[in-house]
């Protein structure tokens, strides 16, 4: 939810409700800021998976 709101706020030049609607539509198509952020987070988690047992 935070990523959707941040994505909507980053869309300058349009009202918040339109930006949020556009971000939701993009997310439903697998595009947009929120989806890119999610994919980036999953890539980082996958990359760090090998180091999880070195925590302590």
C-alpha cells in the first residue's frame, strides 16, 4: 500500500486521486512504480538468501 501511495505522489502534474487510480491500473497490469519496487525487493532478498545463516 505504501508503494502505491508513493508511486501516486511521484506522478506530478495530476491530482492525487488520478495518480492513485493510474498507479492501481498499472499495478494490475504488472507495471508501475510499486511493481518495480516489489521486484527490486525480491531480487535483493534472493541475492542475500545465501548469507542468511551468517547472521550470528
